[in-house]
C-alpha cells in the first residue's frame, strides 16, 4: 500500500543503517514530507548543536501522496538545523527524486554523523549502500548527476546532490534534484557538505498500491481539469513563473538596488516575454500537467550554447532587480551558475546587491572587492560574484557566511542595509506597500521568504465575498477581510491561513502552484481530503488536514524557540519603517510599514496560532494539537 | 470552531467566476479588455498604459508598463496628492 514505505536511519560515522515502518498513528499526526521531518528534527537534533558539526541531522523525505495517482505530487523535502540561520532549516523541491525514493521503498531518511571521506548513498528497492564519492567530489551539480548515472549504469536513476558550494560549506548552498529543481533555502547543501555526503542516488521499481484506484483516477480527472483551466496555470505553462514580474514590477513591488527603489524601470529585456524568445520548450515535474519549467540555451557571450532550465521569477529579482541589472544574458548566465554550483540564488543576488550598496556608500572599497567595481547595474560584477561566492574567494568568502556573519566581519553600519529576517535574505519583493506580505516574511519559520505563508492572492483585489469563501474554509473565520493590499486589517488571518495551507501541501508532497498560492481557484483542504483517501485509504477530513499542518508548524516554532528565538526575531529591518517607496503606481509611492500597526498584526497573528504575546505556544495549544509531550521519540 | 463544508468546494465555486479576454489594470483594478492582438492598451478608466502579451489569441496579460506614460502619470498624481496635503 501507499503507506508501507519506511524510514531509514543512516549513520555516516559508523556506517550503520536501520530501517523501521512508520506507524499509522504518526501518519495521522504528521502525514509525511515536511510535517514528519519537523517532528523528527525536534526529536533528533539536540538543542544548541553546531549546524555544520556531526551532531546536526539531515532529513530527506517524500510527501505522503508522492508517486500516487494524485496530480503534481513530486515534492522532496529536506530539513535540518540551518547553517545559515541556526533555526529551522527546510527546503522543498520538485522534479522526480521523491517519487523514485518511494518506489525504492523509503519515505524518510534520517542522516546522522559525518563520513570520514566523501561518500554518496545508493538506494534501490529496499537497499541502502554507502559508496565512495571520490570521483564526484568537486564536480558541479550537473556533472555529478551524469557521472553517477553512468557509474551505476542506469539513466533512470534520480539524484539529489550538492554542488561545489555545498562542499565549501557556503552557508546557503542548496541541494538539487535535477537541472534546476532546487531545495534552495536555508543552506541544506552546506549541511550535506558538512557530512561529506555528496549525493543520494535512487532507483526503485517497487509498486505503490493505491487504496481506491478507480476513484482516485476519476477524481484526478476533475482535479486536473480545474488545475489546467486556471488562467495562472495556462500562463505558467506558456512562460513559467517570470510572468509574475509583469504584474509586480508594473505596480512597484520589486526590491531594486538592494532596497533603494521598488521598481526596476525599463527592464523589458528580462521580462517573461523576452525570456520566451530563448525558450526551447517547457518541462514539468512528476505527475504535473502545468509544465512551468522553461528550458533554454544561452544565446550569446562566453556561455553561448550552454543548456539550462528556468530562470524563475526569483532569479529575475535576484540577478536583475536587486543588483539593478537589466540584461537578459546576465539573468541566464547567473541562473546557470547558481544551478551548477548549487547555491540559493536568492541569497547570492541579495547579498551581492547589499555589497553593491555598501560599495557605493564607501563601506566596502576597491581593496575589499579586489578591484571589482561593485556598482548597481554592473552586469559583469553580478556574474563575477556568483563565482567568487561559490568558490569562497575574497569578498565572496565573507558573503558565503551569510548576511549576519558578513555584516559582523565588514562592520561599520553595514547591518543597517542588510534586508533579512532571522539571518535569511529576503526575496526581491518590496513589501512596503503590502503589510500582509511584510507580515509573512517577518514571521516565517525558516526566515524571510515567500513560500512559508505569502498571501499572494491578496494582491489581486478580490471582492470581499471571494476572500470570505477562501479564508473561511475549512475552519470558520468571521473577522475582517479587505480587498485592499495596503490595509492591515484581517491580514494576520490570511497569513496564518496560507501558512497552514502551505505546510499542508508540503506534508502531502503537492506543488504549491496547485493550491491557493498564485491562483485563487486552486485546490486545497477539501480536495486533499478526498485525494488522500482515494490514494492512501487514510480517512481525514479537511479540518483534520488543517490540524496536521498546524501541529507541524508548531513543531517548527518549538524548534526555533528552543534554539533561542524570541518575538524580536519576527521583525523587519528598520528601512521598511523609515524609508518610503519612491516608484510605481501612485498608490504604492511614499509607502512605509507602520511600526505600531505592524506590531499589532504580529500580536493578532500569534493569537490565531494560540501563542502568547511572546510568540510561545500556550500549554492549551500544545495539548489541543497533541504535542505537549514532545520530544516523544516515537520515531 | 472547526466546521466542515458541504456542496461545491471553494475551488469549484470560485472557478465559475473566471473571466476571459480581460485583465485587471494594476493601477485602478478595473477589468479591462484590450482589442485582440493589441501590443499596448491604455486603461479607459485611469489612463495608465500597459504593454500586452497574449498567452493565446483570447488571453491577454500585462507584460509591463509603457514606461514613459506611466511614470509621467504617476509623478503628476503623486504631486497632486502632495499639494492636496494627502
Ligand atoms: S507547476 Fe511547475 S513546479 Fe509545480 S509540479 Fe508542475 S512543473 Fe513542477
Ligand atoms: Zn486603470
């Protein structure tokens, strides 16, 4: 059956491997993927461990619906204490790795210790081997994938790997499961690098038995029709996520020149439609009908002829918006470099843009940059910094430590200009005009990012009855809701709702583009309840799934609190409150976030969670969620 | 506090309200319909002008602003607001 996949405990120090079944009671509590990983993380990572030391633990998993008949169930999750923030490390990626891991017999891997020399894991039909990685250490992401497939003699092998950045312990190195499928945020590549673990190769042919196959197939047809008829899906299938830029940069929601502006003017060359000119066709993840991943060949310059995939909306902002660059080729090349080195492109772009502002303000000098003119709009400098960060050369070595450590090293008032939350750089969005988005990044459990709780549909000016419909399901809500994204009212509930929704998809293994993220008409709790039952036989109501997600999110909060997080960490850089926006449509010009109203929003957000005024879950909340006795060490 | 819903799901009921051939002006939020194949379109309600991309012959989207027009309009509006003490 779909629920008989196992959990494997792999000790890289001793070479011991133990496998166990996952009790149904734990499935009902955490489902799988990110949810169960967060339980495991709270139970297996001892408080205060060095994130790059052998006592940190890496968790790799598949969502509970992965590789079933349900649509777009491709997601792999990776967790561990973050080398970047010291708090929750967690990243999620599409592609084909997680389905293969399930066909190979496993749902969760708990990877402990540190190998004496570089190794990789070979997982196939219930077996796990630790193998020598001598000939792939030092190789890029794409090279590694090719070499391992050749070495094991099977082109169908799926590989989760780190690149050179992970080996060099760049604190925001990512893990990749394809050409561009990246578990990007929070430095999980550095965590694997610290364990001398280069990659995990998987191949499986073990059947997944579907609980109610005919019903699952029939229902999936309805589901697919809904997904493919959504306008957002059709747009993504044609031009990928860069379509978002067309809207956000048009009204003034793009962080530009680090944080000095909120719109990248005259940037037509990097718009989705310009990228579409070099697009050689779209690709998709396992079981997805949207196919949002663009494929391209770099048309000119030193990298002419090189193949890669993307770039996504995030890359447009990281390599163009933030550093103020406007050339398509810069975007294509930097995207490629982040993919082969295995780095979180959001950190690379944000930290380079921050360094550019420091350079222009005289805080960094030519001596610090080894003569590189680190000015906004210098496309060559942006490309060069990708190399230097990945190789830890000069200033790149300082930035590779992440913003907070780099600010300490650079000194002066460099920290003032760093746009981060909990030590994680923000995406390229400028949230000064959108309090709901600002609240999301301030409170995200893994730091500043858009994939934890962003109420993107808040930007669509949806009528109140539509908002009411979305935000009163599956649990009742009769508080305020407003169509105006500039308002503060009702937004804490929206952030809480999306946080719970995104946690749920990450437990199920479904892509976020298949829920209420970019499309207001996406499936969510009501649909998942049926999909879960037809595919796995688990009977859980929409509210039960909501509760699982709440429970898992509280485990993340408990982990962060145990590592020393306080209310003041759920906050933004002063620039959000003090520097008004200067570009975009009239309604978003002159905007700052109001400190008092923002603090009130945070209080309301805590209340929705059942947390006290310090952001600590109350004993009643923990009891209600059944996690008042954690760590319980069931698994 | 929890309640189960019955009948059409949120997804199903909201999908019935989809529109075609239109997009929302991101300045005034009114849904506007550019003529088929138009490369640019001026919002009839607020005057902001958008470059248009066609996902299909009946499906337009905003590609970006007509920069010179929208920058000028925004500057005029902001200056008016400031003079009005808003
Ligand atoms: S929408 Fe895009 S990212 Fe999501 S599953 Fe489909 S192809 Fe993958
Ligand atoms: Zn308009």
